[in-house]
């Protein structure tokens, strides 16, 4: 009987141990497991939200990049347009400056031509007086006959 009594006591101790574990230890284990399950669920939910936010951020980044590229293209187009305008303006300025220089040069040429003609008329008048004095074999006073020389120069 000794074995049976030991077996019964062991069964009673085991039953008390199972009851004590179920009453005191098992709820804290289940609470810890439930807490861990909640944390895992929250982590999975946060990861899912993070994935959605990441996808939205990628979409927003693509939109921003597209807008930035469009803006850069517009800026480049404006810069090219301004460069073309600057070139055209420089061409116009150069053309007008060239025309002004040509007109000034033509005016200078006309002035020099008139001076040369006047000088030539004066020299021809002197030569005519000298030739006339040699023909007449006497000296003609250039101061006395200044009117005559001027008329002769005007005719030439």
C-alpha cells in the first residue's frame, strides 16, 4: 500500500501544483503573452502604415521631381529666350553703331574732300597768277588782286 499511497499523494501534489499554476502563474503568463501579441500587432500595423506612408512619399517625391524638372525646363527656355534677345539687341546695337560710324566717316570724307578742293583751288589760283605774271613778264601783286584770284578759284 505504500506505493499506492505515494502515488495518490503525488497525484494530489501534482493536482495542487496544476491548480496553483493555473490560479497564480498561468494568468501572468497569458497576460505577458497577450501583451506581446498586442505589441506584435501594433508593430505590424505600424509597419503597414509606414509602408503606406513610404509609398505616398515616393509618389509625392515623383510629383515634386516632375515639377522641378518642368520648372528647370522653363528656366532653361527663359534663359535661351533672354540670350537670343540679348544677341538680337547686340546685333541691333552693333548695326546702328556701324551705321553711325559709316555716316561719321562719310561726313569726315566730305569735309576732307571740301578742304582738299579749297586747297587745290587756292593752289591753282596761285599757279594761274604765276603763269599770268610770266606771260605778262611782270609781277602781279597777289594782295592787290585777291578778288581776281578768288573769282578765278571759284571758276575752277
